[in-house]
């Protein structure tokens, strides 16, 4: 008997505010067999976010302890100051070993680290449309201060420059189409 086929490791990045959250929600609802990896972070929960569901919310000390213990597949300080984000190996390895596909929604830096460990990962970059559109979405969301928005815009500009390091690029100007596209990509056989 042949061994069970391994699941796909799918890495999705795109500027914060690119509509990724909505897109991913629909992706999980419409594209069967996908599981979301729950990242760890030191940032505070936003209203409505739940520990262990949206993120594992950790104190900086706990995050650092896990980092030192080698529990992260990748981790980095995403906005240059304060908040750390990381993917726990325990979110990823068991799924892959069980032949299940798992989705990591992480930033560019994290995606590149994941590729070092899992070169076959399916990397997908989600484009927000335009930077103006991105600024509009971030302002509309109402969760970030003006300063935070400017910082996110700066990160977005840098991230857009990295888009061609991804295997696939998807334009999120129409959510339904973008979901279909990603669903086709993740359903495609491994190369
Ligand atoms: P937010 O604070 O808006 O939830 O996420 C901010 C950014 O952190 C997003 O661009 C997201 O891709 C990134 N991020 C979330 N989880 C991780 C992670 O585990 N690792 C890395 N490298 N980035 C992450």
C-alpha cells in the first residue's frame, strides 16, 4: 500500500487591508479540505477576536520563550516595533503528516522563511487592487490610528515589491473570482 499523500502547505500574503480576511473566510467556506493555521502574536486582540481562534495571543515573554525553544516554523516582528507574529510548528506539521492541507496567512518575510523549510509550499500573493484602494479599506476598517495606517501603507509598498517572489498572484478586486482562483490553485496537483 502506498503512503498517504502529504497535504499542501499554502502560504497566502498580501498587504494588511487587502481584503484577505473576507477572502479567506469565503475560501474556507467554499473550498473544501482547507484548514487555517492559527498564528501566535504579541499584539492585543481586536474587538471580537478570540484567543486560539483568530490568534494565539501571547505575552512577549511567552512568545520569546517559545521562540527560544524552537517552537516556531517562522516568526518576526511585523511592523518594525512592538508586535511579534509567528507560525507554530505544532499548527503545521501534524496537518501535513495527516495528509491535510493547511493555510498560513503570513507576511512576506515569514513566507520566505517558510519556503526555506518547505520549498514546495504553494505561495500566493493577494493584491489589493491599488494603493489608494488599500488606504480606503484600512481607513474604513476603523481599527487603526492614522499613524498605524501610514505604517501599514509603508509595509504594503514594500510587500508589493516582493509579489513576484510568489508562485501565484491573485487580484482581489472581485472576491468571488479571487476565491475561485485560489481554490483552483490549491486544488492543482503538486509540482
Ligand atoms: P493583523 O495584525 O492585521 O492581524 O496582521 C498583520 C499582519 O501580520 C498581516 O500582514 C499578516 O499577514 C501578518 N501575520 C499574521 N500572522 C503571521 C505569522 O504567523 N507570521 C508572520 N510572519 N506574519 C503573520
